C-alpha cells in the first residue's frame, strides 16, 4: 500500500464548548446545579454571587435589567422562526469567540455586556432567601416555617434513643456498648449485624475480648429493646413483632383485660414465631396445624398482627431527604366569565443570582498588555457564558413547563382522571426543540401544582384506545384502577380480569396483562393479599 494524499468533503456536527456546557447544565437537577455553581464560583474569580441589594439592578442600564420570569399559560410563546434565529445567533457568537484570539476580543462591544448585571426571576424584596439554598419560602410573608427548617428540627431515631439512654443508670462500659448498638441500627430501627459480627469488628482476632464484648452487647441489646419505640433493636421482622406483642401482653396484664383478648395476643405471638412467609401468604392451613388453633381465632390473631408496626423507625426517618424543592410553581388565576387559567412561574429560590465581578473586569480591561492577560480574558469569557447558559436553562424549563400546563390544563382542574395522553414529541414539535432536549428538561425537574408536586415526566404518558376512536392517558387509567380498588369489597376484591372488564365498560380497551402492570406500578397487592381475613 502506497502512502498518498487525498481531499474529501464531509459534513459533521461540532459542538462548541459553550453548547456542551449548555447541554450539561440543562440535564442537571436542582441540587447538582447548586453544586456546579459553587464549584464555578471557586474556580473562576470573575464570577460572583450577587447580593440582595436592589442597586445592582436599579443602577444597571435599561437594556440589561432582568426581566420578570412569570408568564401566564395563555401567553403566546416565541415562534419557531424566532427560536431558530436566536439559536443560530448563539452558535455564531460561540464559534466566533472560539476562533478569535483572546487579545482580539473587544470588551466594550463583545455583545455580552448585558451579562455583567444580575439576572433573576424576582426581586430580592419578594424572595428574601438566597437562591440555591433549597428552601421554599412563603411568598405572602405570613411567617410560616419552611420545610427544611422543619426537617432540621426533626429528631432522628438515634438521637431519640440516646436521650432515653441518659435516664438509665449504667456503668461506663455498658453505656458505651448501648451507644454502639444504637449507632449500628438502620433507618427502620433494626440491628442488621449480629452481635458476633459487631464484637469481631472491634476485637479483631482477640478471642477473649471478643467473648467479653458479645456478653456486654447481649446485655445492651436487652436494654435497647426495652426503649421506645417498641420493637427497636430487633434482628428481623419476627423478633420485631414479638417484641411489640410482648409489650401488649404486659400492658394487658396490668390493665386486667379479658381472657379472650389475652388468648388472642398469645396466639398472635405464636404465629410470629413461625416462618414469616406463611403469614405473608396467609396460609391458614399450615398455621392452623403449627399453632394448634382453629381457623376463626387464627384470623382474629392475624388481624391483630396486621395492626403492628413492621418498621419501628419509620416515623423517625429524616424527612429532609424526602423534601422536593420545585423548579416551577403553577398557581390558579381566575379570569373573566369564571374561567380559571394558570400562571407558570420559576421558583426564585433555585435560581442562582450570578454576575461578573465588575472591579476585576474593569481592571482587566485597562491592563490589556499585562502578563497573563490572555488566560484571564478567557476566564472572563467563561464566566459570561456560564451566566448566559444558566439563564437559558431556566428559560427552557419555563417554556417546556408552560407548554405542559397548556396541554394538561384539565389535570390541574380535575386531577389524574382528566390527564391527556402526551409524549415528548408533542412538546418538542410545539416548541421547535429536539426530543432529547425535552427529555433532559423533564428529568429531575419538579412542578408544584394545586394537585401536588410532580416531576415533569409525570405529565407524559402513552395513550390507550377507546371505543369512540380517541385515546385515554395511561396515568388516567391507573387513577381509575386505583379508584376501583379503593371502592371494592374487602371480602371480595376485584381480580385483574374484572378490572379489565370494568375499564371496558368505561370505553377503555385495556388487556388484563396491562391492568396487572398498572396495578404493580401502583403497588396494589394481588387479590389474595387484599382479601380481608
């Protein structure tokens, strides 16, 4: 083979660094964006977080004052032509910027002067909390405590147990053993590791010390299981239920309960000593033979067990992990003739207020011939592009949210049963964007609505055929199935086939397998498990 030269013409898509950053920021969640902003503030000296002073906006020229990011669902959106022109202009600026040398850049007329000022959705007078903090404050100023403050005041399970342990008169070693066991509990209040494993983790290969630790842990475990909540410190579900039943038996003895109730408690305790899978399957035949009881008392005892708490630490789970800070807020707005419209507004608390450091930018502008000017010039440009890309991220989220509200307006009025079929392509075609962009926008972004807080992806769902030739949203069908199950007779629950027939009566064609899939998604047990004892 001879080496040679050849010319070839080809086309390929090239993503500029600015466009790559824009795509990256678009797919980040609120928490990830806050972390990215903090990292950028550390890395780039030209970027700073704007304060709450109003003069940063009032002193800015009229052409760069931030506009309010609040629109009504009935407002018109930009045409596809305008969107395309704006995107083309953005790409042209990016390519021109990357092609020019830093020395050739003109700061007085670089087309980015508007980024030196603060940008944000609301003035600091309305939103007095710093953005990116993750807290959602009441806009009406009624003084309500925000959700994160409530979460911080929430006492954890370990703190609750440590507080009870202080009232016990224990020696230093027993106190240390009890504290070690408390710290070894999982979120549900169970002790997952055996005492032998815990002792070995501390003593290592020292057999004598390991045996001594096992003895102390055994004593500490008895003390732990005597604390509130009842059932804490159990090694498995069986032990957890038995601890609760033992407490109920002691309470019944102190109160002098009837013999029938006491027998029911003891029978329930005997059931919990059997394999848990028999109780889960409600295998009355095997439980009857193992416990030596008739079927009717066995049903009553199983009903009593159903009222126990399988996870003692449930109410102590850190609620801060379950807090969802919405990116978009939807509020009803009553218009003329009694018609209700909805306003779509960005949550100012999740919008980082950033600006270019004016002093540093001015010094760099006046010392163009200084050493290291090119590198600093590049950092200044990166700061400007970062602010622009963040603003574009929130503008895109708002446009997509507005389009969703327009399409699913009936949901915001009537709930899940009024949800319409909607796919990513519908919104993409309406806004002139690619489906992948809509997918990035709707992932890990949340909308607070009168019906609750939902991920943007929640409003998308496939359609099922109807007798009239239309289609029904899968979300609406799931809501209808849940409604049927909630209204069923506990003694005669509805089977999947019966649910499919009931949907057909409503004009919705839904196979039994599809009903079973939707039921599993709703975490509704099977007919056998739903049947009342």
